[in-house]
């Protein structure tokens, strides 16, 4: 697999995994609360999914950056995509 394809795959996996985790946590949270109106429960699930996904991703990236790269496994891959590393050349579109 080429470097570009490998970096693309890594970024996709590292995006999808937090969405799955955030969605699962929010669903469990919303359904563990006292019975709610259906539309309120749906909206609560949506808001919690966004919040938990963001918190999960930021938390894991901080652990991966400042503690050990092995925390990357919590995003689906322990290898940070090349595009995220300081050594990678920046590509600018004119």
C-alpha cells in the first residue's frame, strides 16, 4: 500500500472508531436515564454522541501525544498517520 493510501486508511480508522465509541456511550447514557419523550431522547442521544466522541478523540490524542503512542490503539491504530507528524511536508493548494 502506498504512503498516501496508508495515511488515508489510518485517518479513516482513527475517525470511525471514536464515532462508534461515542455513539455507544451516548446510547447507553440516554437509555439509562428515566423514561423520556421519544424526540427528547433522540436529541439527547445526538448531543451526547457529539460530546462523547469529541471528548474521547481529544483525550486519546492527548494521551498518545504526551504519554505514549501506544494509546493510539484506542483510536483503532497505534500508528499515527504520516500527515499528523511534524516531519511530513505540508501540501498547499494554490
